């Protein structure tokens, strides 16, 4: 997973709050993209609450990789702000919000695999109508349960700006140091820039666009 740009609050709410009964394969793929966008917003809030400047927070979100399940637990821990250990925080949240963690498990084990099959071309389209409807239902339920958890635990929504959560300006630190300190996974290598690609093709039959 990962999106390079923030999806607007309006777009997220429109797609993830949909009560559409009959969905298409495209509806499911879009809903999953928006679930990723929602997680990204929560991640931003969590980083800002931990003193990470906005610019660095965006670099981390766009330039690191951590498995979705681990990322969600990490985000919930960073939001907690109680000073406890991550496993203790997650264990307590599981007791308080069993519906969220059940839906979360289904996203990881049900909707993510289908999304990956579509994204990687293993399958071209989902044609089973009941399956598609349930996939969309789980994705949208995940969003609603995540919002419920945030409201009950922290009194805020992912759609609020970090400063409303209490985030301050943040300290100026090296991105690599923040990633290491907060254990935020590994840095994803940058793709080659277009100029480098064009130079590498000079002298070949593919140096110009058709």
C-alpha cells in the first residue's frame, strides 16, 4: 500500500460513508484506496502528536514501508500518549473495542488479499456480486469503527487537523532519526528520475517515445 498525496476529507467521507447496496469491482478497489488514504490521515496526526514536524511527517508517510497491520497498531500506540508499552496499549484497546479489531482482522485477511490480486493483475475483475458487496462493506465498516475508536478514546476524528488534537509545531530532526526512534519500518528506495531513464536509453531503439 501507499498513496503519494493526501485525499481530501470531503472525498474520503463521500466514498467511505457510502451506503451503496450494489457495488462493482471498481467500487471495491476505490474503497480500498480510500481506506489507505484514511489510515494515512491518522498516521499524520499520530506523528504530529509525537513532535514530528509536518514536512518530516509527510516524508515518513510517503517514504517508509511497514506492513498494514503493524502500522495500524503503531499508529494507535503513538496516539495513546500515556507512556505505556505498545503491546500493553494494544491489549487494552482490544478489550475496549473488539468490533474494531475484528473488522481490522478482516481487512488484513479478506479485503487486502483481494485488493492485491487486482492491483498485481492476478485477476482482472471481481464478478461475484455478493463477494464484492461484502468486500466494500468490510472496508467501509473499518473506516466507521476506526472513527468510533478515535472519538471514544481521544475525543477527536481523523478529519480534524493535528493541532486540534493538541499537536505543537514540532522539533527539527533528521527524518532517518525519527524513523529509527519511533520504529517506523524501512525507507523505500526512490524510483529513478525521468532524466536518468532517458539518458540510459540513449543509443537504444527505445530512446524516443513512439
